[in-house]
C-alpha cells in the first residue's frame, strides 16, 4: 500500500511559509543587529571618548595625553570591529546558496576594502592639514564610511533599521565635523557609539520576541 501523499498547502499557507522563510533569510543575512552593531558601538564609545578627553569642548584638553593614544586605540578597535563584521557577514551565508550567499560575502569583504581606502586617504592627506586637525580627518573618514556601508547593507538585506542606523551615523558625523574636533568626538561617542549599543540591544530583543 502506497504512503499517503503530503497535503498540498493552500495559497494562504504557502504565502505564510514564504514570508517566514524570507524573514529567516533576512535575519540570517543582515538581521544580527546585536552582532553587527556591538563591536562598532564599543569601538566608538571608547576611542571617541578618548578623543573627547584629548580635545575638550573649548580647545583645552580635559586629560593630557599624546594624540597618538586615541588614534592607536581607534585603529586597534576598528581592526577588531572590521574583522568581526566581515566574519559575521561571511559566516551568516556559508550555508546559503545562490545570490544571497554572494551578496553576504561581498558585503563582508566591502568593510575590509572600504577601510583600506580610508587608511590610504588619511595617510596621504595628513601632511596637508594642521596637526591639531589630523584626528578629525581620521575620525570623519572612518565614521562617514561606516555610515555609508550600513546604508548599503540595508539595501542589500532589505533592513530598514540598518538603513536608519547608517543615516543617523552620517548625520551625527556631518554635525560633528562642522562643530569641530571636540564636539565630533563627544557626539560620535555618545550618540554614535552609545546609540548603537542601545539600538542593537533593543532590536535584538525585538527579533527574539518575533521569533
């Protein structure tokens, strides 16, 4: 006697299944808000907090230190954050075939090569600007590229929250650059880094609730 065939899904059930699978794929590719946002939130909160102490808001430093200290901390933590972001992007798609896997892998590598461009640009132009503005050059480039990469990732993964984050970072960066080094450091540390940590945690809890 032959085995009974599986019941065919109704159009409504098929649509629900497709929706669940799409939601799962989006989370797998771009929805790991806590994983993507936390390393950058920590990086900016610490490194730009040091820049803020170095510059101060009125041009007088709050803590005496060589400018190399916040720069070294920024580059070191950025290296960790970039590596982690690339790793998560590649790891999230290793079991996914087709275009989605390619998109995730390319997005992961984009972070690495995007910041290679930042480093090359900063090294070249640092000799053409005043020494007290070098930190702002590196900071503005780094934050600006990060904001654009988040918005690009949002377009790839159809993630509105990631786009909102990229837009927020870009606005904070533009306002900070206009206001000057001390304000840029303060805004990036608090509104950028702190906001990223808080937003990542809130969205992570939201994702868990939907699951």
